[in-house]
């Protein structure tokens, strides 16, 4: 890897072409942040989200949620927020919401939900479980909404602590094949950095781009994602110190543009 840390300047990512692995409002927001730092964002969704295969279970859970049957609702991704918003889910004042990190909390607040808990240090399901258990020594009724591929870390921890947990699949994660042009740009090194924002994205990057050049910077949004990415076989270059897009872009901005990319005009 020829990239080396450098001191930030006004437009630290000038000349960089950065692959943004998700589309929609999230991808648009990331692209805007990259442009403000001088980069050329390349939005190429690698994953998308489909409806749960058990819609009846989700509908039932959301009805019970609206009726005030849960003390807590845990939300571990911004995609779950999209599901709540799409279903116009009602969260009564008696139900507190725990968000896994600042990005998820911001997504909840943006659509009108009040967040009561965000893990202070460990923005992961395990970190959320630890803080929630410390906060609630007595048994509580908790609804956990998750992806079908999510590991049951949160649910198992809460149940082991004596809480009554309803774990419901809110959505499915599916891979999206990229275009031949994007694949060529990655293989040739024209893409200077790839943002790795989840374990699902990491697996798609590994499958769809088996020959990533050594000079391509792979940036993980946090330690948990970095661990999943390495498990998938990706050589992560840099890990954001916080699980936020701003921290991820800042981490990339401390590297110089690889010289090998100079021959490619944006």
C-alpha cells in the first residue's frame, strides 16, 4: 500500500475517486460529504434491502409496539428506521428507543422518533446490550427489530439477563451486481478508495471485486465492520474511530492519493 498518512488541508480528498457502496438518501448524503472534501464520489450500490419473508410477524410486532406492550425498542441500523417509517410505526411515549450508534440515532430523529439510549463507546449490538442491561436491572419487555442475517447477539444477551425479548426480522439484505464499468474501474485502480460500511457490504466487495489493486484504500466504518471485513478476506487499510460517515471520510482524508492513480483523469 503506497498511501501514507498526511496532514489535512482544505480539500484533502481532491483527485480521489471513492466508491460509495449504497444508494438512496444515504448514498446521496455520503456523496455530498465526499464532494465537500474534493473527492469524486462513485455511487455503486452493492446491497439493497427487501421486505421480510414473515410480514405477518412484523405487522403483529408493530401493532403491539403501538399498543404500548414493549418497554424498549432496539434499532441496530438506519435500514430498520426506513422500515419503521415505511410502516408509519407508532412508538408510544411509554416505550424507549435504543439506537446502536449516532448514525442510526440521527436517522430515527430525522423521521420524528425520540432516542433514549445510544451506547457511549461500543457502537455494536453487544455494546447496546451491555448498556441496556446495566440501565435496566429488572426484567423488561423488549422488541428487537433486525435483518434476517443479523447475528442474535443482542437478543441472546438480553434474554440471558432476564428480559422478555421479541426478536423480529424487519428486512432482508440482498446483493446488487455492479455494472461492468464499475468493475473495470475497481480492477484498474481508477477507484482509489472503497467505503466498507457493514459486514454485508464487505462480503459483496470481496465477491464482486476479487482482484482489488494493492493501492486501493479500503476504509471500514468501525472496528466491528473491520473485523467482519477481514473475516471476509478484505485487507482493511484504515478503520474509522467512530461508526459515523463523517469519521469514515475523515479517516480516508489522512491518506495521500496513490501515485498509481495519477494517470487516470476523474
